């Protein structure tokens, strides 16, 4: 075996034995493709924020608010609120995210979970008692569009994000100052609506909110439009409401892909990319050697 072929064999063997760690953000949005805060973002948000602030919309939804003044679990009565947890979009603004994997349409829908700044009003603080009908202290809305490639967009429509997030399935105190031991499942679609919480209490004695969620982390779940085979990007836009005295905004924590809807990565994994490059290198080298021998 000549020197070139020995080198190729060694590189292929090394790549085959190398294990790339899976991304901790797999199943979520992993890149801010574009962001314009608009004219009325929440306080402290503005265009041109550094990437570490934009990253608040990436990765998994918040489970715990690590605030020295008010540490606590994220629950239906205690929504995430820190700047490090939310990215705000005001009127005329937009946020475009690339997903870690393509989301594939399912027969029952509910492929994309949106986790926003939504929370329920507690009628019996600190017991965690929802009203009947339930009332929310934060309700955001935005125009949602999806895309295969980030270039051609299909509108899902104006959506209201009023279903809260729940970080732990074993925490019965909605304002607990310590994390739980059973994380909720952010890949399990919640099929209910805000009205599903009518009259329920955050406890471990049903019928209650934890029973309603049944292990899910909550959030508002969206269907992929008919005719699309997969979705790799999602965009949120906030229109100008025409009222100069009231500023409207949308605050996003995270976007998740349902477990059954997970497709291939939107960008090849490092090992796959290296193997493809090596395969091309091997093919080119062998062709050159055959050509030289033929001469």
C-alpha cells in the first residue's frame, strides 16, 4: 500500500472510532438566523444585542429561575422572566430560528412546541389555584411562519401563546425554591389549551395541573402546514397594532420538536461531515492514481 492509501486508511479508521458528543440542544432551536427587536420590545431589549443574549431563545425551555432575590421553579404560576431566559420581539420586529433537526409532519399534528412568557393568575397564592375560567397574567401573540430552507416561507397564522411551561413533574409547590428531581418532557406535546386549566390546582392530588400535563412541559404546540414534508426554520413576527400608546411584544423562551417528529439534523453532524469529506478525498485520490497508471 502506498503512502497516500495508508494515510487514507488511518484517517478513516480514526474517524470511525471517534465519537462526537451529541448536542445538548438537540430537539430545540440552535441558531438565531435573524433578529430585529422592533420598536416595542420588553424593557432592556434592543436591536443589536450580543449573541449571548440572543441565545436566550435557544436550547431547552427554562426549568428554574436562578435569581438570588427570587429563586424558583418554572411552573404554570411562575413563568420565566429573566433577560437570560427570554428574547423579546416588539412591533415590526421578527425572530428567525434554525432548528437542530428537521421537524416532520405527524398524523395527529402538534410537531412544534413554543414556550413563551405565559403564566396563570393564582387565586389562592401561594397554593397555585387557577380560576374558573382560568386567567393568564401574560399572553403573547405573533405571526408564525415555517420554512424548509430559511428562504421560502409558509404562514401558519397569527398564534396566541398562553399555555404555560412546567419545569418539573414532581414539584407540587409552584413557587418551590429548589429544582425537582423529575424533569418534565419538553418533547411531549401538550394537547390542551389555556381553558384546560380551568379551576385546577398545582398539586399532587387530582384532578390537578400535574395530572393534566401528564409529564409534559406544557407550551403551545403547532401543526406543520399540509404539503410540507419537513420544517427546518421557524419565524415569529409582531405587527404594528397602530396604537402609539400601547407597546405590544412577544417574549420567547424556546422552541421544541416533538419526539415523534424528529427528522435528520438540519446541519450534518461533525462525524458525518468528516466522513463525507474523506470519502470524496479517497475517491479523488484513487481516480488520480488510476489515471497516472493508465498514462
